[in-house]
């Protein structure tokens, strides 16, 4: 059984507007049979934090193109993307590069 994981989840570049304008969230993910990874974190965010227009944040089981994901200030592409196993006290930042004109 995987232990609970405490994280800081941040949204920027306009993505915070989908989360009631709140940029920083301290979250504790509950115990579950498998270790928490980014794939499961995104499902949890969709169910627990996302307030409106999920199609602007997610596409399938991942973030939509145009949203940068940083894990502890490193590009998630270097960390294994959806398969990255979350560690206690990780900082996960989602930055939208999508802007209207």
C-alpha cells in the first residue's frame, strides 16, 4: 500500500482561472494500492480541484498540448511524463501557454 503523498500543485499562465483563480494548492493524496504517478494525479486534479472547462486543461488522460508541466522545476519530459512516481513534498507546476488573441 502506497503511503499518502503531500504535494504543492501550482497553476500559472492563465491555467489558474480553471481552478477558481487559485494558483497554489497544498494537497495530500490519500493512500492507495499503487504508488501515485502524474497520470493518477491528473485524474485526482480533475475530480477534486478543476472547477470549469476540463477540456481546456486535459485531453484524454494527459494535459492538453500547450500546457507545460514542471516537476520540481524540471520539464516533465525529462522525468517520465505521466509515469513519474510522485514523491512526498514534490512541487508540480502547470503553466498554460495558450492565450487568446
